[in-house]
């Protein structure tokens, strides 16, 4: 596939893995993107996952024909993008590797080369001329690894964005909603590093970006401002939409009953959007995606061994790790003889920036009764204000 007259797509699609990074469900597969720039000098932009070495090399050689690449630009050293570097160097021993100094340190952990490999260590603001194409490099530490960099081709106005602007899903699957799987990818993998993404976006201000070539997902070649703006929203932890997300755990079904009743009350009161998740059975990454998408969250769980149910604890820890902020949170606790979940959840969220925990909490003692039903009505009113 040609991205521009001189830039070619040589990536591969993965429909073998059921989990990305060993944890994220990928029913639509995954794309490992790679590109070639043909000019007076030829640059390959990243490799791919080792499982797809044969297919990737065939894609590369189909573009190169009998030509020899001059550079391999390494934007990110994670294995799904770098595993074929050793093979590429063995095929083209005169190739020059272009990467940040931290990337070259990581390279030593992955490959042992028989002869010395030519290297160019990139610093922020460096350039590399290929002929009419000039690459401008921007370091992007902790977006989402410390060695990451991006490059901008000023000739075709293309940003090679590493993992930024990527998404779950293979490129040979018809796409319904880019934002859904991009959001799940962002908050699952990059969400902890909002400030670092903000720093990167400031570096890119003023560039005339016409095309974004990420390492995952489709090439983005229209409405670029939409993708930049949504990344700004996500990385600044600004709620994207108005709505309520209810997440519950339930041992004997009573807490689930309360969560479902609250959802019904909210919908009857005209809440703009209400989604509900079982923290045990539903996809964890889908839960995190919705929690960061909307501006209000309800956590409903049982007291368990004097703490809270393990899956709820895991979820809250994940939100704290990802710097959950700028939102309202309501709490529902259940405990037969000594309800403690509200206190535990409050303490877990106590240090989160601009997280308002509503006073209108609900306490259930095993089963819903008239009093807990009344508390749910009060909570529903507070969430709809």
C-alpha cells in the first residue's frame, strides 16, 4: 500500500493472538505497522513482531526489489515493533540504525550482532536528510516507554507517531468506530502517562501534519485535528462525555440488584448516558475505557475480609495508577454486619486530583430494603444534578 508517492506501508496483521501484551482482549486482531520511505536514501521505519518475520520481510523486499535500505529508524523498542531488527541487520549489514540513546541500550538486551552495526543516536530536534525528504525527530519519553521518539517528514507532512494515535484491531478488519478501540488502547496502555503525552503535543504544535502513521491501527489521512484534539482530551484527563458509569461486584446478587436499580432510576430521571459493568465478568479494559470517557462514576461493592471485593480493589488500583481525576464518584457498599467498603474506597481515592466523592452514599446490609431504596433515590438525584 502506498501512503504517499514515496512512502509505502509494509506492516502485518495479527489474527493469532487472543491477548495483546498478555492481557488485553483483541477479538479483531492487531496491526504491527511498518513503513518505507524511498528517496536518494531509503529508510525503513520500524520492523514488526517476530511471529511475522517471513511475511514482513516479503513485504519489505516487494517494495525494495533489488535496492538496499540505508537506514532503519527505530521509534519504539517494544518487541512487537523491534523483534526483526537482528534479521534485518543480517540481511543488510551496511544498514545504519537510527534511534535514541536509551533505545540502543535496550537493543543490547535483545540482540548480539556478529559485527559492529552503524548507529546514529538521536537527540530531540535532530534531522536526517534522505534527499528531498527530511526527517525531524522528536523524543517522546514515556509515551509510553522511555526510549520512544517520533519523526516528521516535512516533504509529505507525515508524522510517524510510534504507539501514539494507535488502536486495537487489525487493518484488514472493517472499522466501525476508530475512537472506541483507540480509547480502550490509550487508557489501557498509555493512560498513566498523560503529562508526557501533553508534553509531546506541545512539541508538535505548529507542525503541518497531513498524515499520521502510527505503529498500530490505520494510517490517518483526514480530519487530523480530530485525532490531535481527542488525544489532548484524553491526556489532560478531561471527561469526554457527560454520563454515569456504574461498576459493581456482587456475591449473592444483592449489590448487582442495587446497581441495576440505580441505572433504572438514572434513566428515568433523564441521565444522558448510563452504562453498567460487572467488574468480575466484563472486559476490564472496556470498563477502564468507559470510566475515563464519562464524568461520573458509581462504585458498588461488598465488604470482603474487612476490605473490598478483590476485583473492585484491582479496578480502583488501576484507576489510581492511571491518574484518575477531574470526576465525581459515588459509592455503594454492602456488608451484613460491618460495612467497611465505603471507607476503604474513599481512602483509596483520597489523593486523586479533583475527584469529588459524593456525600450521598448508599449502605446495604445484605438485602435492599426501604431505607437503602430511599438512599438510592437520593443518590440518583445527586448524580443527575
